[in-house]
C-alpha cells in the first residue's frame, strides 16, 4: 500500500542525500562557530 515510504527518508525520489548534505553542512558550520568562539 505505502510503496513510497519504504526508504529511510520516506521520499523515494533521490532527495534524501540533499537532506543529509544540509544536515552535514549545518553541523560543520556549528562546529566551526563553536571552535572560533573558544579561540577568542
């Protein structure tokens, strides 16, 4: 019945990697921000 909901992101159109990439970029940005704050 719910054939489009079987993959991890629930999309099935190849957009899951975009979400993963955005999460990774945000995580790296926050990490750099914290490290820079600690250096000041």
